C-alpha cells in the first residue's frame, strides 16, 4: 500500500509539473510574439526623449530657463542616434545588453 501511495504521488507530481511547463511555455510564447512590437515601441520612446533633451539644451524653448549648452545638445543627439542604430536582430543578445548598459551609464552620469 505504501508503494501505491508513492506511485500516485509521483504521477500527481508529474502531472503538476507538465501543467506548469505548459503554462510557462505559453507565457514565453506570448512574450516572444510581442517582442518585436515592444522593442520598436520602447526604442522609439527612447529616441524621442533623447531628441527632447537635445532640444531642451538649445535654450530656445519658450518656457526653458536653461542656457544654451551646445555640448549637451550634441551629446543627447548622439545618444539618440546611437539608440536609433540599435537593432533587435543584433548578432547576440549579450552584445545588445552591453550597448544598452553603456547608454544607461552615460545617462546616469548626467
């Protein structure tokens, strides 16, 4: 009787494991299906913000109380261009991750 209970427990565990595997696979598939769309959206948002920051440092905005700073203006424009050059089809995800971290580090310095 002990072997029977043990066998039922093992089958129950296998069944629950396969259910978890199915749910996890489904979640990952949904992420993969929307990856390109999310990448494009987030990338365009970052580019837009970099251009806004670049424009801010022109000192020409009506409400801007900032002096013109050509260095920061050029720097943010360069960051926007570097972000624009990122490609989700980059050879390896690690390379892309490093490039993104470099851009984040650069922004944190400001």
